[in-house]
């Protein structure tokens, strides 16, 4: 059995176990989001997957409904901060996040629907970041030395967790993040997946 087959079996097994284990989350969180800020419950965003294929990444909605419009059309200061932070803004500095959103983000619960992406075969449990196309284009222009990493990053499916998420999360700048993702993709080592999985709970707790 090759690496890809081992990884797919691991992905499906872990996704199914987590969905069943955290079944109450799938009931309670949608209700909390609905009563806090209405619908939609699920946020869908286009991301770049394996071989550059675009797919819809799923999350529990943690921001106001018009979050993208606020970022790109209404709040120039926030957009500038977003790009200075390598396409990320600290939750405490982002006015678009709802009250319930802050809670589910701090617990990483907002990412649970990505288990559906895993079952669909669009993502893996462990893998590189699921990049936004504009982010990937702009960041590789900003950091030209990262062009060489993109082919490796897109050679496998993106993951819910991965090497950079367990090594500093948002504090890791793009050029280091891309290098870590590319290095992981080149390894194709199932034991590395297990090592990252073991580090993930601690990385989640570090957000607190």
C-alpha cells in the first residue's frame, strides 16, 4: 500500500471518528450561530487544492455575513493590516468576528466542517495550508523566493492541520510557512502525519 492509499484511509477513519465523537458540536454550534447572527451557518470560501484545482472550503461561520465586502470595499485600514500580516488578522483586532465566532475560533471549532471536505476527497486531515488563489499569487510576488515551493505545495491535498499550524500558527510568516508546507509535501511520510497529529491538540490549546 503506497503513501496516498495509507493517507486516504487515515483521512476517512479520523474524519468519521471525529464527526461521531463531536456529534453534539454539530447540533449546538449551528444553533448558537443562528441565534447570534442568523444564517448562513456554514461559510464557504474558494481555496486552491491539489494540482491547483479550486474547491469550496467549509467552516462554521464566525464572521458577519458581509465580512469580505467589509474587508475589500469598506475598511481600507483593515485590508492593509490583513496584507501586512501575510493575509491574516489577529482575531482580537478583527471587527468582523461575531461574539460566538470568537468562541468557536478560540476552540478551533469553526474548522470542523472541513471534515466534510476530507470525506469528499478535497482535503486531508494533515497537509499544507489551503491557500486562497489571490493570496498565493500576491504572496509569491511579495516573496519571489517562494515560487519554487508552490509546485510541491500543490502536489498534494491541503490539510486541516499541518506543519506550520503546529509550529507557531499565525506567527509564522509566509516565506517560512511555504517552505514548511513544501518540505512536508516532499516527504510523503505517514509517520510525519502522526507526529503532526500528536502536536495538534497542544497547538489548539496555545490559542487560548
